[in-house]
């Protein structure tokens, strides 16, 4: 069976971590073609998230903890987790998802089915038929998400995917090996800008990309990690990338 590692960054997610691990392990029972593992990348959360994971890792052999010395942001956590998954854990496929249960593990078999049928990079999309965002989101959050994704398509001149900021994804080791060195040479990537940059460079490299509809569920415990870096770094990345494309014509 192919080894699959689900990478989940956490910071002060003590209330959600056990729940997401339990739900994932339940979903794993349906994955007959895979050897699934869970990797929690914790930014030394003061609420004791890592203690919860350590306890569960002693009980379940497929639960692993990567404890970072401090919180370094979402992009850095993703990168550390990917390197650990494809390196020490010897994954062939990595999946990224949020710890707060906004990404339903029930969708995982559909995402992996796309990998099984030849896709290299699969996005769980809120903005295709069958996908959705929470109806109770405040207007400003709906605007930021919807407008942000439309602006990204426009500035990057790509309609390969509809949801650029989603963190629910699956991709092959070859994608990681090709894309991350390009990202590291290009520019700093922080927070949710990492998701946009990773998707953009994957598409530019010519990998086969697919989408699966997901219903995004708003968190019921803990605090959202959406910060000001989304409003600052993302426009900078998009404008710089657009200028590079324009000047290269």
C-alpha cells in the first residue's frame, strides 16, 4: 500500500486536536489502498496541544508529532510538515488540512480517488458546484474569501482551480520536490499566501490538477488563525507574480 501522511498544523488547538485525530482514524478504515498516517505540526502551543498528541501517539502507531520550538506561521508549519512527511515518514502522498474540523475528513476518500486516477495535485474547493462556505460567516469574511479567490484567478491568469486559499489538498511527492525549491528561491511566503504560491507553482510546472467540492464548516472551538498577513503578504505576492508574467512576455 502507498504511504499517505495527513499534515495538520496546530497552535492552541487542544480542544480540536483529539477530535480531528479520532475522525481521521475513522475515515482511514475506508482507505483500503493506503497506509495512512497523521502528522501534527505544533508551534509549541501554550495550551498543551502537544501533550494531547503525545498521549495519542503512544496509543496509536500512525499518529506522529513534530514539535517546533515556537510558532512560525502557517506557511512555515506546512513546509516543516511536508519535509518531515516525505523525508522521515517516507510518504508518497501528503494531505494538508486544518485542525479545527472545518475540513471534513469524510471528503478524504473523494480527494484520494483523484490521486488514484492520475491527478498530481487535488484541491478541496468551496467554489465549485457542490462546494460551499458557511452561511453564518460575517459579510467581511465572505467578501475576503470570495473576492480574494476571484482576484487571484485574474492576477495569476489561471482558471485551473477556483479555490486558491483552501488548505485541504493532496499532492504527490514529485510535486513537493519540484515546487518547494522554486518557492524558496522566489520570495518569502507567509500564512495563507503559502497556499496560493504552492498552487500557482504547481500549475506552472505542468502537473495534473483536479478539484473536489467541499462544504467548509466553521469552527466550533478555538480561535481562527486568519490574521493580517493575509491582507498584507497575499497582495504583494500576487502583484509581484503578475509583474513577472507581464515583463516576461
